[in-house]
C-alpha cells in the first residue's frame, strides 16, 4: 500500500469536515455502524473514553457521588410526566413497540436522558433528611434519533455519556453542587484534554428543558464554531414536584427536594480531535493517549536487530516502571518511514527512534508529535520522559488557549458583527436580556448565545441588537 | 422503625426465593424499575459489579484483549444473517419501529448479543494475517424480553454483562482462547466471589445457538439448583462464513477466520448473594465488598464521644493506608444494636466496635460477618486486619466448596435418581451421548445436562437412562 492511500488526504484548513472524518476513521478511533447515525468505538477510541471515565470517577467519588445502573427502557407514561421535558425530547425518541411477536402495552422509550426514571426511584428511596444528599452518577448511553447530518463523536443517535442526578434538602446546597460539578468538568477538560473552556450560564432559550437554569462550558473549535462541552443543571423543584421527591425534615415536616442533573459525553473526544489534530492526523494529549511513547527500532542486519531490540526492550521496561504506556513497533517488512507516518497519524505524543549508531552514541532520537520537534536524548536522560510528557501536556493547553484567545472578539457594532460572523469565532457582545433580540440575532447571523460567562452576568452597556440597556455580555457564536 | 420491619423476615432454608428477594432489596443492592422484568442497581450493587469489572479488565488486558463500544441497535436483516442464531433469539427480541413520529424502515433490534454486529465490522477491519488475532471485549447490556418470572440479577429483560469476541487465523489458536477465557472466568469467580465452579462442555442440545461447541462453568446454589455462571464459545467458521470474516495469509491466499465469543453477566452477583447470604442478610466476600470494615463507635457522654470518635478516625486512617475500604457509622439517634443489624444485613465482612472501656484496655471488639465470631483485637493488632480479610475470603471459598461437595452425588440407578432429584443437587451420571436420552431425562425429572466436566468427557460405563455404552459422565441438575 502506498502512503497516499493510508494517510490523511484532506487539509484541516481547507476541508475541515472531511479532514475530521478521515482522522476519526484512519486513526482507528471509531467506525460507522450498520445503522445510519450510529458509530462503534475501536480500542484506541474507547481507551480515551476509559481514561476520562477514570478521572471523572475519582473526582466524583471524592465529592461523595456514587455510580449506579439504570435500564435503557422508560415507559412513555413516565417520560411524559414533566410536560416541557417530554415535549423537548419527544421528536427524537426511539420507540419499542414489540417484544418478540407481542406488542408491548405502554410504548417503551429508549432513554434520551434518565431524569424521569431516576426520580421515580429516588421518590421511593428518599424518606427523610437522613437520606440526603443523594448523589448518583450513571455511565451509560443516551439515544436521540438525529435527523441532521451525523458526525462521529459530535452528533450521533446513540452516544456514550455520564449523567449525574443529585438530590438535596436545600436550594443553596443544590446550587452549590451545580457549580461544583461544572468546576470538575472544567478542570478535567483543561487538564486531561488540554482544551480551554469558558464557563457560565445558558440563556433561558438555550437551557435544558425542565431546568431552572443551565450552566455550561463552551469551547471554540478551529473552524470558528462553538462546541458545548458539558452542562450542569439546577432543576430546582421542577422535577421533585411531579415525581414527588419529598423528604421529612428534622422537624418532621415534609418538603419537596432540590435537584441537579449534569452530563458530559464522548463529544469531548470529538473536541480533542478538532482542537489538536493536524494534517498528519491525530495529536493526542499525553494524559489520555492509549500509547504515550512508541519506540521504532531501526536496523539492517540481524546482528543489529538483536542489539537494537534488546535496547528497545530495556527502554520500554524503564518507561513502564514509571507507568508510561509504551509500545515497540517491531513489525517486520515495514520501513521506519512507514511506521513514523503510521504513529503520527495515530497521534502518539512521543516517538523514540533507535538504531545501531544511536546505541554507539548512547542516545536515542526523540520526536515530539505536537510540534514535530526532533532532538537527541541521552540514555541517561530517558528517565526524564515523564517530565517531557507533562511539558507537552502543558504546552498543548497553552497553545490551544492562545488560539481560542485569537478567535475571541469584543464587538459592539451589529453591522461589523454580521460581517465578521462568517469567519467564525467567539463574539463578546452586550445583550439586553430579551429573547426577541436573541432570536433576531440567531435568524440574521446564525449565531446563538453560547454562554453568559459568570464574570459577565451583570455588565453595563448597550444591547448590540436593540441598543437598549444591556444586562450582560454573553458569547455569541455559530455552534455545532 | 422497629427492627422487624427493616430486617430480613424470610428464612433462607424455608423460603429461599422470598429470602433472596428481600436480601437484594433490603441490602439496597438493586430495586425494581417501572418496566416489568427490569431492575436498577443502587450504589452498593453497582460497586460489586465495578469490582468484578476491574478484575476482569486487568486479566483481559494481560491476555491482549482490548475494550470497545458497540451501539445497542442492530438492523433485523443483519441479526437474521446466521439463521440458527436468529431463530434462537428471535422470540425475545425488543423491536424499535419508530423514531419520533417516523417509522424506521428495517426494524431495529435491541442487542440480544452482538455477534452479528461485531462480525460485520470485523470483516471490514481484517484484511491480512497481520490484523490477527483481533481480540475485543465490550462492557454493555444485553436485552432479552423474559416471559418467565423474573428475578433480580438472575433473570431480567436487560442485564449488565461483558461480551468478548475474538478472531484467529487458526482453529487451534481459537480453541486455545476459548479455554483460556474459561480459565480466567473460573479463577475470578473462585478468587473474588468465593464460589466454586465446575468447568466443562455443554451438550449439543444446550450449546449456544451458532457455536460449534460451548464451554461453561456451573455452580450449585443452596436450594440445590444449578446456575450457569458464564460461557465461552468456539464458533469455528460458523459466523466467519456468512459474515465474510476473511484474511489473506502469508502466502496471500484468503481464508475464513476462526472465532470465539464469551460472556459473564451480573448473574454472578446473584450467585454470590445465594451462596453466602444467611438469615441476617447479605454476606460479602471481602474482595468485592464496597465497605470491608465498618467501625461502630459506642458512647454515652459527649466526653466519651469525642475520645471514641477520635480513636475511630485513627483506626480508619490506619486501615485506609492499607487500602482497606472503611466506614465509620457515626449516625446519631441510632443505637449500636440497630447499627449492628444494619451492617450485618448489608454484609460488611468485618465490624469493629469501640467504646471507652475498649480504649482503656487498648483494644477493640472485632466481629466477623461470615461466621459471626466475636473477638478482642489489640490496638497493636489492627495492622493485621488485611490478613484477617484474606483469611475470611479463603474460608468462604472453602466452606462453599464443602457445601457444593455435599450436594454432589454419583448416581447410576435411574429410579434412585428420580427419587433424589426433587431435593436438588448435582448428579454425576453416565450418559450414552444421545440427545434422545437427554430429552427423556429432562422430561421425566426436570434435570438438564448442565456440564460435561473436562475430566469426564471420556468415561466408560452404562448410560443411566438406556443402559447402553456411556461416553461421558455429565452433571445433571435442575437449573435456574
């Protein structure tokens, strides 16, 4: 096979969408399933998800959250109990009508989200203040039939996610939880995936159907579009009332509880691909890379092969003793050049090249994936590789932050806004708070209010659309 | 609340089924979902599953198996591609016919198992010998509409499981994988859940629909019924042919590949509850217990409370430094006796009782859940608790092995067999190998061939039913 056919043939800059799809498929993260709009994850793709899952699980556990399991089937009558919520999801629900040859009575929905199911159970489990807070998380999938064009990780009819559902005795405690979770989301995405996010609130129009308010983290993608990276909702008593999630307080008086729900999905992997990838393929942040270091042994004779493979093994063991995920590519019949391209496409953060000449000089060649830098590294410096991986992780976040900054503009003139929105970007613009202006802007520019950053919820100024008194400075952008 | 209403009120010996259900619900492992036949897992139940998952994941990884993700929806046309397989699952498939208001074209099955989906993808991914072996595992759920009476963990219409699917270039290698996996299953169940299993083959009648042969591990439950604990199938080329899972060998000739599939489910948790539980509730093997040690502080005055809680904290830290999962039950308003019963019902392996008198004597009271033994333990002996937990784990397996032995009988007379089968048990009986005898025995006694143990596949003797030449000595039993 020629290199042409196996490598990425689309340019990130010129054909972003085709480039993205090629990276997902050729780096073997995912593939299409036989049903339109569904994908499967191959080992490297799933491994990134498992890494995120582990990190979240640790942070959730530290915060007193425990995991559970909910079935995928929800009766239609139950899903319909909170009216707005149902109306929001109804058009995209998959319905089970038969089991074997038999019709099921009440149609069964494949879970688009589990509020209605979880809270039916919570209302049984919670009796008194002693049972609160109840904080649970569920690692499962959600199913929402997509009619728009689907895209691996970004828009699929079934997606891996976690959904958290907590119950509290006071409004204050529930709100605190909403923000605490958003903070966990932000830290994890920035530290593990090296993607900067902006946190804040959604507008009334954009909030989760059934929530009192929705907090969100948003990131800007290289094509200038915004991606919603995760949301944490304050549900107030909107669900506790219809689902009768009540508790007897210390004074023995019954109260409706205060609730939160929150989730992130494998969309985070899509963001990681878009933000860091380049024309050679995937670029993985070291922390989530299934393979962090690949060693490519180089030799021409059998004698050299033996020496080089022995040294490669030794280096591998040295790295593994520091818990660095290392792989030796000892495939025969493939040239070093082919292997370099292959691992670059797969985004492995560090490549070690080692041949007989390197051994005689007591060093290896170290190639960094993210900036293509190649340097010599002495055998005595191999132990520094964990530090180098950390540096790469830090630099990747810094450079993504810099790019996001360059794509963020303050704007006060609506004509200028309309001219510039075509190129994409985050636009900080004053807004009066009226849904009418928000809708007009959307209609005329395609841009939504992505997020009202927490530090810009109360800002003086004039609404970019109607010129009236502004109450906040949201970020406007076209979104995924 | 009185103790009566919260504790287990059924006897394991006299009303096994009711006892089991009460333990599942009252120990808060699981609860019923709104759809008949479905359950949800509460944190303690899910934690046991996570513990098993971690152990299996480590062993699978050591064996070169990697995890992936498959969607839950399989088109009817694809599920029907292997005829016998489809006929086997068809009556229990949940069918999706609509998404939103729209009819889907080809009906979509909720995965009863993923062979057909996985192998469609494998046929795309596998091109040459270089791509083999391909060994993947999927942690997901399977959905099979149950018409029989359902029971948490044992028979539910959706269940958590793992399904492994491997592809090999030779028959020999694939068969080796089948046995390797069964060995992993056996070790894990015996070492983690302290349940002894018998491994061997299923009869032709009982094998997986589509397999060449099925290996199984079976355990005997305290009510004398057999439970299938996990199966590992040799699929031969039965699927690789219809699904065109082919590879070009080194000589560039194309061959159909050899395949395996295998799975265990949360049924293992059901077995653990049945085998170890008693009239006070759950008894957890230490290795999978969400809480391994519970400390119950005992005090009457505020001054004592302070001292006792301080010492409790100190012990907790000491235990946690050894990675022992420890909880202090410092709930006010509840008596020590209530707490003892509560944690006994929940099956926590060790309880530490500590009061002011204990402190003055520099010791605690240590209560073992599995044999109800209570002893003093000096402060200087606290560090031995990890050894004590290991001992408990070992003893639990030994005592379960002893019980299984007592419930296993060699039998050669069919009249005697018919008399004794009512009480349950494993019966080693000679069999001629004819399906006719197997079916007659099932019809007349309700007993299946559960497993033909590996060391009894070729045994001389006379068939218990027809008196003709016997080829093996299977275990007959009534099953779950």
